[in-house]
C-alpha cells in the first residue's frame, strides 16, 4: 500500500470555490480509477494567510496503482484544472 498526500495552495481568485470544486473532482475520479483504495479531501479550517486551502489523501494498492492513476485520462483531465487554479502544491508519497 502507498499513501499519496497533496496540499494545494490556491490562486487568490475564487480560492475557496475552486478548492471545493477540486475536492469534488478528486472524490469523483478516485472511485472510478482502479487501485485507489481510499480518498479523503478537506478544506483547511485554519485561515492563516500562508496556509494551504485544500488537502488530499489517497491510499493506493501499490506504487504501480498510483502510477497508473497518475497517467489515467480522468486524472489528467483533473490535472489540467489543477494547474489553472493552484499557485503551487506539495506532494508526499510513502509506503504504508
């Protein structure tokens, strides 16, 4: 099993609206792509200026399943939206 964790810093314009849209999109595709065991998204409840607005935590059956997810057309479509609405992100993948 592998854990995939991403924190998103949104662009200021429509930050919360876009964070919510992005969370829903990740929830939707995670249930449709094989190998994704769990998907949790959350809007940060801490409103300090330099904090990230959205967190994503997914569990995959294996690193191969994660790589297949990342290359899947549904993920690639969401990824396009990601880069339209985020300033930057932090990604950590680790074995469970």
